[in-house]
């Protein structure tokens, strides 16, 4: 147990001292502020552009924004947050393979599964902290400017998006145990997400795929029933658990 | 007792067979020199002992415990120093050793005492900077400290001196000599003067097999040549000697090589005393490790 804590502590020290923790924090705070800010500024933006828009035949009348616009921005910006997170953290395993730093720890008798558990835990904590920080800021500002209660199923919609991110974290862990470099991790993770997105374009399959969880707008506008999200939710959680579970035996046999 | 025993180890990478039937026995409290050319299979053999590489066949025992690939409990007996040790650059030397102590489950008091003692031993006691700025020699010394942290029964060093300057090399060799009391050292190298300086036992690895192994003194005896070097003060004596012993070879103005294979050295000495030849030098030619190495690797 002590060795596990030691490794987790090392991971967090690394995140902090390498500056990644701060970058991620700033990024998610920025997104959190941007979501309501963009919604708030939309009328003003459209007004300043009214003249040029009028020339092209569009006439701006009274523009009304509500809490929903702020949440639409949230779901629109979150993919960027997730991509930045994946890019920043994709080398969390592979950097140790290429530099050879893990060899010394493992030859000291550190059990291999503890490496996987520590790093997966750090990724989970970072993603969750960043995501919920962003959510909290957006929620606060939105509540201040408008009324959050008009967004339906808000909790479910943001939990779904968070779970999608968790599945991506599990994919990162899995591909990190398989691949040798972070290119492999990026290709594998983005490949699975892209495949899910492409297959999701077929109307028959879409609601079974994890990418369906990112469609928070339909939920907050109340366009779909909440139970429609159940299959994709179950599949995303199952995918995450399976990815994590098989990454341990794979890592145990990995040549370092 | 044997600290390490490797029997009939085979390992192939693709179509290249690196080890074919390696046998090695390392006795306790020896400083064991594992000698071979670059690419002879030294690193492969060592990594297999550590469970970092999967052997195709063969068995390895460390302190009586069998080594398995991947998660191997035999590692608890081993301290390992890779050829180019890499540490977490964002830590300082004491932080890194503390981390190592924590992952091996050492008690805090024991760990802190050991940490201080080892940092002193390797001369990093006053080093406050992060590892990021360490020189190669400093990393190598920190590498030895981390390898010795949990008082391993077997210390494996992969070419610890190859990349260092003469001062750095001397420091590393001195440290290895110091720790001999506490542990068994197995180190691979191709620098023969290092072996000659500190090793008690050696093994010559060539083309994936151990050609010869044992106590350094025994091996030297075994390969001892029957040649003597003889030096006299003047040419007349040299001519006399060559006349009497035509099998002798002249290698310098006043130097001759005598080989015992035809006649005994005593015959030569008797002749020298009868003829009142004054000898400046008469010595048995000691085999150098270099000549041994050449002989073994060119077989």
C-alpha cells in the first residue's frame, strides 16, 4: 500500500512541477468563464455586426439569450478541453518507457499493476477536477446572469459528458500499455472516438455509442427522453471498465 | 553459496540469436566481471536476470529464487544500475532516494539513515539541485546509491564506467570495492583495466556463450604462458645464448624470449650460471587480460 501511495505522490509531484497541473487548471477555468461570457456577449456581438449583416440581407431584431445558451457553449467547448487534456497527458506512460525511468522502480520490486493504477488514478482525478471546475464556474456565472432551472436534465447531461471523458481516460490507459510512444496513444484513443462518431452518423446505431453521451443539448432542451441515454451510458461505462481491466495484464507482460 | 545461477539461457531477437546456451555462476561476496565485446549479449543477459526480458529457454536463480518474466519477486534481492540510468528529472537526489525507499516499503527511520549514508558514500551529500542538471558521472553515482538502497544481496551494474572520464571511473570503482563487504557485485564491462583493478572473478562472454569463467587468479594461471623474458647487458651474451638455445626469439637489442615447451627454464638457468652471464632481467611473462580476451574472443 505504501508503495502505491509513494508512486501516486510522485505522479502528482510530476504533474505539479512540470507545470501541466497549472496549464490544465488555467485551461478549464478559462473554458468555464468563456461559456457564459460568450452567451452574454452574443447580443452585443450581433449588434455590432448588424450593419454588415443587414447589407447581406439579414436583419437582427431583438436577440434573447438564456441559461440554455450558456450550456450550449459548455457542450461546444468541452471537446476542446478534452482534446487539450488528452494531448497534454498522452505521454504519462510512454515518457517513462522512452526515458527508462520505470525500469529502476520495477527492478526494485514495485508491482507493475501499481504503476497502471497510479497513473489511471491521476488521470481520473485531473480530468474530474478540471471538468467539474469548469462546470462549477459555468454554473455559477449562468446562475448569476440567468436562471439555471430552465435547463432540463442538467445534472444528467453533464454527468454523461463527464463519463464520456472517463471512457477516453480508460482508452488512454489501455493504449498507453499497448503502444511504445505517445503517437500510438493519440492514434489509438482518437481512432476509437472517431470510429464511434462515424458509426454514430448512422441513425440506427447512434444511441448505442459512447459519443451519443456528448449530445448534452438534446437533454437540456428536453428534446429526448432521458432513458434514450441508458444504452450508450452502459456501453461507455463497460468500455471504460474493460479497457482498464485488460490494461493491467497487458502491462504485466510489457517489455520495458 | 551461489548468489546467481544461470543455466542454458537462450534468447533470440527476430532471427538474431543473442544468447545461445549461456551458463553463469556468481559466488557470494565476489566482484564478478562480466566481460565481452559490444553486442556480445551482456545487457541482454542482465535484463533477463531482472525479469525485464523474456528468456526463450533456460533457468535463472537469484539467491535460490527462480526468476520469472514480468513481475518477479527475485528482484527484491537485486540492486540494478543500468548503463545509462535515468531518474525523474524533477526530483532532487534525496527526494529520489526517498521515493525509492517508499516503493520498496522501507521504514522511515531506516530509510532516512540509509539515504544519508549512501549520499555520503557516493559523494552527493551536499547536492541540492534537481537531477535535471546532473552530469553523467553524478547520475552514475546516484545510480549506485539507489541500487544499494535496500541493501541488495546482488548488485548488477551494466557497464558502470564506460561513459565516464578517468576520475569518474575511479570513483565508481572505489565505491564498488567499498560495498563488496555487504553485497555481491556483478558488473559488465569491456574495459579490462577496470576488471583487473577490482574483480575477484570473471566470465568472458563471446557470441552468446560464456567461453570461460572462474576466479581471476585461476584463469590467469590456466592461461599462463610458458614464456620467459630474459635481458642481458651485452651482445656477446645474447649470441652465446642463441647459439645454445636456438629456439629462443630475440625481441629487442638485449632481450630474448624463452619458451619452456622444448627445454625447461632450469636448463637455461644452469647454462647462465655456468657461462657467468649477467642477467639484468629474468621474468615469467604474465598473461594480460587483454591477451586472454583476445584469445577467448577469437577462438
